């Protein structure tokens, strides 16, 4: 009897999500190298990536292997490669890699060892994840095998650490502007700034992430916020902006700075760091964690992404953060409104991030802070956009973050959120129907992949 004879028919998971949306993929080369012994380490990383692709192809959508025998062989080979990799890297990175190898070899339970990795105080210079990950929760309800290798960017990490050191001053400035009582960030999540070297398995599916929330994205749920950290892949964020955000913005935005003219090397990292911290902004009366059941999981998640966006933006244009990033308020405005389009294109009906972008743009347009014409094109100014974001922050503070109950949030969602047909719907329609030539995701290759392809002998006719 076959392994599957006694099971229900296995359900496979497509690499693209959502299935009912048109997709386009831009292929981009990755060029960063491991920080130590790249000539020996990179081939091992590519080997692990290939093995991870094979492992993922053996899994159903629930993570069950269609062939346990083949999966067991792959796990053993990956554990061996991870142990070999550990000999080529720095001691902190090696220790984590060996811990992950032990999971693969069956010598440790996944959750226990993953929690031990998360509890470590030192962040490795080479981040390697080889195991189950939920790379897009609406798609991967169960963790599926993934491979991610990313090298820390020391120079950008130093800038981010300076931004974090100025967090209290920045959120204090935001609180004063909003007249919010005792506004603060309840816990500053650690963030490791890296550049992606290679990804495979479910992590190479679509849409791509440029950040992982660890260890939650490894399938470990229910941890308090202070036990989590963010793995940020800066080069992926830059690539996504250039390949997706710029063409959307060039077609739909009319303002004092174009998306291609924004110095994203200076704006994108503060933008995501502000969003990261924005999730944890509280005021004296914050008490909304129990609302999820009454509002619904997705509307609740959408509101969380919206106030993370808005508070995060206001931090990026605060005096202390601007002095560190070296950019102007106009450049941060240009970054945020362009990224708003990128997120909204993913579909506000599917998940919280696009839903938040839809609510934000609808609020700005319906209250006269930006103008949206009949074709969905957006006319904006620095003054109008900043005033609009301040007004939206005040509204969200009153309706959600500082509210005594969920009724204000319900009214806000009903007025501006999906599926209410605000002016933002015209922009969404333009992206989904007229800008189908713009990619929805990116895929990566290494220079060696191209070389191998060019050396292949063509088949005879």
C-alpha cells in the first residue's frame, strides 16, 4: 500500500498568491556575498537552496511530505551541509547554524530549538534559516520548508542603531504634535539589517518579503512582543521599490517629487523602521487588544497596519530622525505615498497591509488632502500630504489607539476601509486593469546561475 493510500488526497500550494489575481515577475540578480570565506561558503548556500527547493516540492499545503523517505534523506543532507557551512563562518553565526542543523538531523524539536535561537542576545553576522516558515500568513497557514541566507550590513546597522537611539525623542515629538497623552513605543523590537544572499523553497514564492518577524514567521505563535525580532533584507526592499513601486508611481502620481527621484538608500530603512515601531505605539488609555473578536481578525489587522504606517511616517519626518537619515521631509513624503500604491496593488480584500493603504489613501482623498481624478491619478503636495497624515494619525488615535471601545474603529472602517467605494477605488482599478505590465513580485538569481545557463550546450534540432 502506498504512503498516501490511507490519506485524503494531498492538496498542493501554488507558488503565487492570491490565485485569482494576475501576476508578473521581474527577475533581479543578487550580488552580495557571505562575510567570511565567500568562495567556499557560497556554493554550500546554493546547494542548501537547491535541496530546499526539492524539500518544498515534496510538501503538501499542510507541510506533510508526499514521500517521507525522500524527505528524510534531504533533511540529513541539509544537516550535513549546514554543519560544513558552520566551519566557514564566524563563531556566533556558526552556533546558530549548528542549532538549526540539529533540528534537521532530528536531534532537537523545532519549537524548542527555535525559541532557544530567538532568546540569544547576539545577532549573527550571517543569518541562515533552513526549516519551516510561514512566509505569507494568508497563503501559508502551516509552516512550509524555506531557506533564507542573509549577511548583516554593518554600515546600515550602525545607522539604524542611531535611529533607534533617537526613538524616544522622535515619538515624543509625534505625541506633542498630536496632543496625545503619554504617547510612547511600548517595546522597541530588535532589527537585524541584512542583504539577502539566496532564498529558496516557500521563501522564494510570491509575493516576496523583505522582512521576517522572528520567530513568529517560523511558526512559533503566542510569544510576547519582547521575544520577537525583525530580520530586514535591505537589498530586497530597494529592489522591490525600483521594480514595482517606481513604475506604479510614475504612472499614477503627480507631485513635487517623483518616485524615481527619491533617494531610497536614505528613506526606505527609516520608513520600515518607523512602521515597525508604529505597531507598538501606545497612549495612556490604550486598551484595544480584546477587540479582534468583535471587529474580525482582518479588519483588526488592517487597523494595526494603518496606525503603524501613520505613526511610522510621522517618526520619519521628526527632527531627530531626519538629522540621522540625512533626507528631507519631502523625500519621506514621496517615499510613503509611492509605497502606499505598491501595498494597495496587492489587493485590500486579501490582507491587512493593502487594506491599510486603501484606508489611508481614501481618507486623504475624501478629506481633500490629495486629489484623485477620474482615471485614478493622484495629485499631491508636501503640505497637503503631511497635514493629511497628521489628521489621520489624530483620527486613528481617537478611534483606535486611545479609544475606550471599538465603535470609533467600526465607523472609521465603514467610512474609508474596503469595500467602501472611495476615490481610492479608482486608483486600485487603474493598477489592476491598466497597469498589468507592472510586476507584482520579484524573483532572484545569482551571477553563477547565468554563467551556468550560458555554458549549457543546446539540444540538437
